[in-house]
C-alpha cells in the first residue's frame, strides 16, 4: 500500500531514520502466530514490496512479525515470537491493552541494512534500464542476498560489469534520495521507471536526476550511504536473468569472506593471490597425470597378479581353475582380475573379496561351456545374497562375509563334478 490515508500513521514514510516512538494501542488482534497489536502510529516497516519487515520491541517485548492488514492497511505487530500455543498469557500484561501507550524500538542494524539493499536496488535497476534496456520485473531481499529479475537474457559478464560500474558512479556522486507524494497529474510528468500498483496519491522515491520509482519501502537519504554495490551472481531463467547483488555492509562482509578464502589458499600454495589460478590449474594437471600413472600401475599389478594366480592354479583335464580370496581392493579390482584370467586359455576364475560383506566374481574363457551366472547365483545364496550376469562372467555378493570361503569351495566342488 502506498497511499497515505490509513488507520496507522506510518512514521517510516516521513523519516526512515526514526528508531524510537510512542504510540497508543488501537486494537488487539489474534493472529496465527501470536498476539497482534495495531497502533495509531509506528516505525515498524511491514513486509511488502520485496522488503522484509522490521524487528524490535514494544514495551520490551520482541516483535517477531509485522504485516499490513489487507482490508484497511493497518500495521499489525506480532508479539512474542513465532511460537505455537497460548502466547496470549505471556503478553496479557500491563500497558498493552487498548488505549494504553507503548514504547516502540526498532532493530536499527537490520533496518539500515534493508535501507542500503533497497536503495541500492533502485539504483541498480535504473542502471540496467539505461545501459541494457532491461526492465526489473522482480525484487527479493533475504537475510543473505538480494536479487532482481530483469527481462533480458543472456547477459554477458562485461555487460554486468558496466551496469555495476554505473550504479557505483551514482553512489560515489552521493546523489540525494528524496521521497514525496504526488497526485496522478504530477505523476505523468515524471519519468517513472515502473508504473504504480495503486491509485490515489503516489509515493515517489527519487534518486536525484537518476531514478524515479513509486515505492513504499524505506531508503537511505543519499546514495553514498548505500556503500558499494556488487553483483555477485547471475543466472539465466528463460527470457529473464536473476541477478544477485549486495550493497553496503553486505558487500563489505562479502569482500572480507572472499579475501579470507583467497588469502588462505594463497598461503597453502605459497604464492601471491594473483598467481592462485595458475597454481590451482597446475595442481589439477598434476592430479590428472598422477591418476593416469596410478591407473597404469594398477593395470600392471593386475596383469602380474593374474599371471601368478594362473600359474599357481591346479590343472585338471586341460582346465585351470583359479580360486582366490582377496582381502584388499574393490569390485573393480576383482572384475579386472577376472577379466584377465578369462582371456587365458581354458581358465575359470572364482574370485572373492573378503570384508564385512562378501563380493564374488566368476568368469571363464570364451571357449568353455560352463554357465558362470547359474553357478554364481547358487554360491551367493551361501553368503545370503544374490547376483547374476552372463554365462562367461557374473558378479554378486551377500551380507554374510564369514561364509565367503565356503561359497567358493562349493563352486569349486561343483565344477570338479563336471570334469571328474
Ligand atoms: Zn524502494
């Protein structure tokens, strides 16, 4: 709501810097999250236009939520925190009844932060409009970041840099920020960035000579107070772009965080921060090379291990059966070994990996007739699990790791039966 004639006099319209006030209780209302008070005047800004509500106290009692009542625009102050149940009993005390006077105090740190972000948004939105002809179609201010949605996509980094630069030029020039009400006739003479959502006298926020917007929020009195404006992220959303930005104290906190991260990394690499990207790239290249070398060594080791197992395996009727239990490695090691053994002539591999659970891989040379999948399924029942695969290669497992040897022995016996 932007009109002036309302039940609660909105002190933040006339002076966004007023932090304390006295008011009379006009009405007590029960709301879902507690008791609500309606006062004859207030400094508490209710959630609206993308700006979150103020916090603070009324007679020392925390105000947890502030909103405008839909039908008459009265400002409702919710007391006692967002708790379920009978909040009434805790606040049904002196000096909060109808007609009584209350002392209000807003959380200034929170409010000023909102004023910085909100005024910064006006400036940034106008910069987008001037440089890229991109209109702001959405604004959201949260505890961590502020975003605007502009109706243009995609946007290049260089374009965002230009917008950021123009916005900060306005800040450095410290242009005054004024708010005033105008009627419909006067409004037509102003180059408004967007059209008002309400009729009647309209509250205009002007960043002198730069931006004219209808707005009911709270703003700083000069652009310099916004502090630095930085764009931290942009994300394409169809034909729009969501732009994340930070102003003033938030921009400074962001800078401190980045500086700490960069400083710690530069320390770890023992380089200057300007050499950091190169150092990280070097490390990534090195890791890639090491991974390659490691894989080659693993391959060599598996080749060697397969040859050893094959040589040590018993040979009967021209068939070699390799039965082995590994205590180290993973499914990949087991499979790699089985594949190598299956490439040898007339060979069957019955391999297991011992751990809390049992892992089994059975494989055979392509020229043999045995069905590894059927054999593995039966063996896996012994370790309390299952598995499957092709006739020449199958894998599975079970949760009873202790019975792995038994499962392999069963498979070996079953195979002996086929050639004895
Ligand atoms: Zn505004």
